C-alpha cells in the first residue's frame, strides 16, 4: 500500500529541510484539519523532545530558550482566516490557496495537497501555482488520485474512495513521516546545523503500509 510513494515523500521532505526549505500544506474540511494536525506535529516535539542546542538561542534569554523546541519550518495554508475570507469575498474562493502559495512559497519548497478525491478545485489551483513557481508538489488522495495525480510530483493514493476511510489512512502515514523525520534530524538538535544531519537510509515500517483494518466499501 503506497510503500514506494511514502518513501519518496519522506526523501523529498528530508532533502528540502536539509536545505532550509519549508513545507506548505493545504486541504478542505477534514483535510484542512489534517493539514493543521500535521503542521502541529512538526512545529514542536512529536515522538521525542527537541531541546535547543547551545548555539540555537542566539541571544534569547535562557529562561525562554529552555522552554522552546527546535521545529521544522511548516506553514498550514488553512491558518489565515482574515486573508482567506477577504480573498474569497473580494476575488474568488477557488484561488485562495493559490494566492497563499504565491505569497509564501519559494523555489525548492514543498506543497502538500490533501484531498480525498484529488479534485478539490482550490487545492488543485495551489498545485498549479506551485509547479509554475518551482515548488515540489506532494499529494495525499484516495484511490483514484483525481486531478492531483498529474499535478503532483508524488501522489500517495490510499486504497479506498470512501472519504472517512481515506482520512483515516492519511493520518498514520503523515504520523510515520513525522517520526522518520525526527529520527533523521536528531543530530540537528545537538549541533544546530541541518547540513550536518546524518543521512539515514530509511525504510518505511511495514506497519504503516499494510492495511491492518479491512473496510467495506458498501
């Protein structure tokens, strides 16, 4: 189940973070919640603590630095209610994620598109802008992949088309990716230097890529 694609997404994310690139995420409804959830796991410790190295605080008072954690640079595009409502009212709702991708994305960054059908119009528009601007596009969809199949550099298509079950498959996959990234970047939290991060040849754990729950499509 999507084993090769999960490995490819991990490899791409790890390389981008090593280059100090960032990750943008977008989705609607439950997929918007997944975008926020995923960002939250990367913006603080998830499977392990992330204390700042002695070199990281750079003038931050000790009592503050001791309470901060090293984080991956991640921006959920679902988190701009003022801009989103203004843009939807003044321009067109279909292009709100595209506007944010244009504003925040830079060549070499990553855009993750979460869509159970793969056809969400505002998500696909963001993917189009990302491709034009030199960002990598990573898609999480249901079994058919929809339009995102052709727009994404890598598309993880989980083996169901039923929306609740698609979302239930997405969650353990992005949790696994978070754990793999933390494992890879643990040296960063000691050295404060992403270029010194050890390059692990990760293999996706079979637990995350074998359907351990059998769902009925009826």
